[in-house]
C-alpha cells in the first residue's frame, strides 16, 4: 500500500551532509518526495510503500552521517498521495537557514584519509582535503547562513572538478563548503626555509628530527611541536615558552603507537578515536621512549591522535630515521596567554619560541584550543571542552522566551548563550587574568551571539565582585542582571546537562567560590533546584593565610591546618623546619590575628595542605597542581583511612578534618610510605562525603547526589565515591558533557537565570 508522510528532524543536521544522505537513501529505495532545510533542522516529505516508509523513518537515525546529531524526529502520516518527479533537494530561502546549529570542527574521516594516501587520487597528499563528513567548520565561519562566501574559504574559488562535486547530491562533497584540492585550495609553506607544497612535509620532518621547535598552523590555532622522544628539544620548548612544569600534550600516529607508551582501556581507545579527537589523559607505561620532561612527576600523559590531513601526512612520512613516533603538540602561546591564531600576530608572538613556521593560507576565524577528556568510572569526563565539541548545544529541560548570556567564572572561563531550548557553551576561553584573554572573552560573546542569532537581554554572572566576567556583566546597561552563587551554578550545571528537574542533593568540591556569606566556599553540601539552594553543611572554615595570593603556596594552608591542630607548638614541629623561620612566624601571626586570612571551607585547599604536609608540593606553578600530584601519589590498592568529625551546628553540618590531620601526622612520624598516606587521605574524604550524603538524604528524602566542582576531576576520588554512594542506596550524578571544573559554570548560570526569569 502506498503512503505519504512528512518527517521533521531537529538537531545538528545542516552542514553535515544530511540532505545528500537522505537523498541517496530515498533514491536507493525508490522513495519520492523532497527534503529542505528549516530553522530547527530539516523537513522531509516522502511517498512510497508503507513498509518502506516505516523502514526509512527507522533507519534515519541509525544510518545518519557521523556529524549529524539528531535531537528529535516527528512523523505525520496518512497524508493524501501526491505526484512527485522523484526525490529532490529543495533550496531553502535565505531566512530560514539562519537558525541552524553550527557543527564543530571534525577530524579527517576514513574516506578522506584513504584518498590522502592513494597515489591514484587527485588529492593524493593534499593537506587540506575534507568532505561533508569532516574538516573545518566552526573555526572558519565568519557569519551565517553557513555557505562558502561567509567562511574563510571565500578567498579560494573552486576549480571545475571541485565545483562539480560540490553540486552533485550523489557526491560526498555535495555542499561541502571547505571543499578544495591541489589546484584550487589552500597551500602549505614553511616560512624560514621558504619551501612550499609537498616538500614542506619532508622539511618539517627534518627540522623536528633535528630537535627544532616548529610552529604548526592547525584548525583552531597554532601548535608548537617538538619531537617528544628528544628530551633536550622538550626542555628547550619549555624554557622558551616559559612553561616550567605543566604537562605537555603529545600526538601520535595511531592507537597501536600510543600503546607503546601508555596503557589503554577499550573506553580510552574509543574516546581517542571520537571525531572530536580530544586529548585523552592516559596512564604512562613505566618505561618508554617518551622524554620524562613531557609530563614530569606525572603518572598520566595527555595524548591525542592526528585530526587534520596535515597531521596524518607528518606522522606517515618515512625519512631516513623512520617515522616520527610522537610529537609534543602544545598550544601556540606563551603561558597564560590565549592561543595564537592569526598569521601576523602568531608570527610575532611565537618568533622567540619557534625555529620555523609550517603555515597555510586558510585563515582561522575563530580560535579553539584542543579539548581534554579522561575516562572516569568507564565513561568520558570532559576536562576542557573546546575544539570538536563547541559550539554543539545542550538541550535544557524546558523552553524559555528569553535570550540569556552566562558569563562564567574567572578561571577556565567559558561563556554560554541560550535561546529556545538550547544552551550553547563556548569553546574554552581561559583564565580571565589579562587583557588578551578578556578581549577573547568579549569577542567570543559577540561572534557566537551573531552566528547563533542570540541577542541576550538577561545576563547571569558569578557573585564574586572582582571577577572580570562579573564586571563585564555589570556593564550591560538595560539588561536583566542575575547574580549566581558559584557552587549553586556548579550544581545546576550538572543538573542541566542531565536534564534533571530537581531538587537534587549536591556535593560541590572545588578550590574557590564566593560564598553567600562573603567567605570563600569550596566543600559544600547543598540541596537545590534551578531557582534556589539551601546549604546543609560544609567543611570547617579555616583561615587561608595571605588570601588568594597564597594559592601558589600550598604550605601556607598546611601551616594553617597545623596551627588548628597543635596551636602555638607548631613552630617546633619538624614540618616547619623546611621553611625559613620568619616566613613561618609571619604565617602564624596572620592566622592568629586573622589578618589578610579569609576563612575558607575549600576542599581544594585541604588537598593543597595535605600535598604539602606529605612533602609532595609546597609551591605550585598552576592551579590544581598540588592536588593532582597528591592523586598521582596515592597507592591504588591501599584501604587504610583516618578519622574525622561531623558536628551539627547552627548553620548546618560541619565536617572537621582536624582528626584526619592528626592521624596523618602520626603516620608520617611512624614512617608510613607517602603513597599509603595519600591513599588513606583520599579514602577518608570518600568516607566523610559518603556520610554527609547519607545525612542529607535522611534529612530531605532525596537520593540523587550531584558531584560537581574541580576536585571531581580526580579519578581516584570519583571512582571510589560513586561506588560508596551506590552502596548506601544513593544515586550519584557525574558531569559528562561539560567539565566539572569552572568551565561548566556558564551553563549552570544560564539554567538558573532561565528558571528565575520564569518564576519572576
Ligand atoms: Zn572526509
Ligand atoms: Zn579544486
Ligand atoms: Fe568552582
């Protein structure tokens, strides 16, 4: 029996080869009708045997092109039969295509790869080949609707062969906006050696093998590359980039190569190969050819696979010394500055670092850093959400008529723009501590707002008065302003990505957040929904001697804990002998008098203190370093733990970690191995977080517990805590789509602002 139906598909289905995919499917199966792009997605009219139509609807999500993200399919059947010529792709009028979602940049697909290495193919060895299933998107889009003239590919006009592919719906390159080839597209050149074209690969290989630093222009910015097996070259890069200790990411040809220097689980292998190609944190093997300088004192390496044709060509090139095993590929910037992405600016800023530049003439319009992920409890947890992920939206649990901007926090900033049902979290912007990053922040708000057609009238921001993101929000005259408490934003960020209604319980552990009482929070037990929250308890307040400036000196927090434990006797303790007496006295005085020593309930600071007490890190060069080193130190099979106290006070439950510090010092004195003490510390944190979760559950009758905040990037902690919560009948919820750290704050702010506007 013949039937006719209309199918509406929502999601990321434009600019990803969706229409030609449906066209081919329809032709193959003798389905007649049409497909057209619409504001929210695509619409299809289809006519065929009823069984074939049912099969078609069934197959659409299953067979859809790799980049398509289907959010919803609705079908209307029983339409009267009509007359069609065949199946056609209808041109949509300009206006309707504007609200399409924008695809992120995507790694070279298998089809393009086989062309790249096939000597018969006309694109053999061409470093910029791509198709509708892969290649640059977000980074080259200047404006919408997404067509070639509004991308940085405008400068190149297609040759007749490329144009024919572009116009043929049966071709993989139908409407592939960055379509290009040797004859008509972008070209490579090596700046100092003035070499162009194919020879660049060989010359670049030589430079890298000689231990030189090469700046490589990529998809979302510049990388600085050196041979990862050459310790001297890595040290030289660190010195020139002024990056002393922070681990550097490395890229290697394939998963088999990665296995030579890292352990790889099935989940990690899948994650490495995702089209987004994130940097994945993997456990190092104890012996490998990778230079120790890449990630000193770290049990993990950040590793990723090639994601542009240029990367593939570099790793496949076989010179006299064989192939390149692995390259350090770190973002092209000086520490703390945003990624370089424009040619002249990059050449100026990287001139003192790079020995040569591997360049191309396709302009990068929007920069985006590499994303970073790890597998925790068998699933991906994103630590930095950027290239390959942004600007894919997160669908919230209900719609709102307001356009909203969430300004994010200070460190690891992202912004979030919202309209309809969708929250678009930006690429990673960075730490808003200097002028360059602040202008990147402002430019991202402008550009994303423009291409997503979001004109915010509501702005949500952190309650911290000093954050540059807060100050930006306060400058928006005439907008509805909604201040959001930092840890409430963490809670709602995780709730929003899982589309939970609430109220939920939350255990929020991070370094610093401005509390509703003006103190610095960071280990918060709360119950909340999108409108409001109640603080049910927290870690005991202790002074942070020297305030925020002391975050780079974890030993100061250690002294504060010791003072709380032993009081005045502190000065005679062995621990203090590691530091100049004047410094110890100054810290004690600050703590005693409360001078320049804000009260903090921060879990991050507790980790810092313990890291210093154990002699792991007394000083750090980047946030989270001491805590990370403490995690690395923990012996995984050790089950010991320490004491702690939980008290009921006026303001709620207070967890007192002083008994923990006492036991830990006892162990230290007794000569227990640091790895066991570190494990016992972690295990104790799991115990008191579990107990607090149970107490909150009893008090409220809720059983869902959100785990958010930067401390939950700690795999040792998260895996044990989730098991412990499940064991007592609670349901832990982890971040999966946005980071648990402050990179997720902007999403939480938006979710809260949306709810407050609805109830206002
Ligand atoms: Zn492709
Ligand atoms: Zn061409
Ligand atoms: Fe935070």
